[in-house]
């Protein structure tokens, strides 16, 4: 059985650098206002590697994966 991990994302603090979308374009997208948005408020275990990389490389440090 796959585990789910919650994403806590403070969108209002997004800098719009699009690092997350470069890492995982299937999960993150850029909105018209220049801020990123996730496809969901959780990731499955299969998506965890990319989610943790987006968390680590986000310049604003606003992506948090809760295990």
C-alpha cells in the first residue's frame, strides 16, 4: 500500500522562480499571476522524490512535505 504525504505550501509567499515546475511539471504549474500551484494537497509515495527535491530547492522555502 502506498503512503500519502501532505503538502503545505504558502502560495502567497511564492517568488515565481518556477523551480518546482522545472522539477516536476506534471505536479506543479504556474498561474497567470506568476505564482506556482500544486495539482493537489498531497503526493503519493511514488511522487515523493520529486516533491522532496522541490521542497529542498524552493528559493522561498515555502514548500513543506509532511510525512
